[in-house]
C-alpha cells in the first residue's frame, strides 16, 4: 500500500514539471508571434470552395407599349348608337329637298333631279341620265326667258349659266345663219334659294353677240351662201342685202339665242363633289 502511494505522488510531480516547460503558458496571444502562427502545407486543405463573386449588372425592364398605354390611358366610354354624332353629310342630306314636281323638263341624274317648268322638249338620242354627267335637249314649246331651274333629291352648292348666240340674216330671201359669227359667253352664277334658281339674261335686248366689222359680215355671208351651194346670182342678192350694215345688230341682221347651258355643282350623300351639265338648244327660225 505504501509503495502504491509513492507511485501516485511521483506521477503528480512529473506532470507538474512537464507543464512548466512552455515559457508562454498563461500569457496573452500576441498578433504576429511566430509561436502562435500555424502554417498549413497540405494541398487538400488549400483549395478554394467558394465561387468568385461577380458584381451584378443593372437590369432595365421596359414595359411593352401596350402595357404602358393601358396604365396611362383612361378607358373610353362606349358610345351608344343612338348617341353618335351626325356627320355633316348626314345633316346636309336631312336638309335636302325632295325631288321637284310639276310639268316641264325633268332630268333625273344620279345625284340630283332638275326641273325647268312649263317647257316641252325632245332629244336627239336615247339618254340614260342616271349614268351620265350631262344631257342635251331641244326646246319645242314654252320659253326659257324668265323661267327657273328647280332642284331636289340632292345637295346643290352652285348653279352657273352660259349661252351661245349667232348672227342671222333675215329678209325676203329667207333666213341665212352666219355660222362663223357666233359667241359663247362665260359662266355666270345664277341667283336663287330654297332649291330654286332664276334664269336671267336671255331677253332679246340682253343677249351678248360677237362684234363684227362690215367686211367680216360680208365674208360670213359669202361663206354661208357657198356652204348652202347657192348659185352666184343668189349669193349676190344676199350680199346686197347687208351692204349697208355697220354692226352685227343692224337690220336685216338679227342676234338669236342658239343654246343655253347650265352647270350644277354639289355634293352627294357621301360628301363627294359632283358636277352635272344640262344643255337646251333653241331652233333657229
């Protein structure tokens, strides 16, 4: 038993002496002290297991145009059919007068109907005025002087008129038309309202005619006589009848109305402009 206790005491003394071999034991750790630095040389513990961190690039997200419109544009209110605004053409169509009624010459174009009251006419050929832009007739009864043009069934913005006159020799020999002495006037706007336009300027004392000198008148008579294949003696009689005239309106010369033309302008139901022309020829008597 005594020997056992001695062994324990001896072991304790030995342990104490080993702990006192380190001169730094119990002292604080100093940075950079070579005694405290551990250098690892094993390559398996020197590997990098963390991926390099790359800086994030700025990301710009653009919304589609349609998305932007949806976000910024206020929703439109749905318009009911009965509340829709009328177009100018629709309003004009509502104000359009009905097709004119009455006796006379009635011309029914596609866009407009025209009536010249109380005259009789005839045509030279069959005319489909619904598909045409113009029409021609010859007056057989009634008169254009002081008459009117009535319109309806469409919108009219303007009615213009022009006419043609010709110089005629009238005497006991008969009537000789001097075709080379004719004149066509410029277009003149007719006055009117409520789809009625007054025909003016066609009176005998109002007609415009070509200004011709005495020599021009004699030349016109000679040309007209030869076109009719007159003999020399008859031609000289006609020339003698105009030997004293100094103006185209001196007797036996007469200014006659040969034809009248009207130009009707307006807009159809779709707002498209149109132009129609009507001509009436007057027989030379």
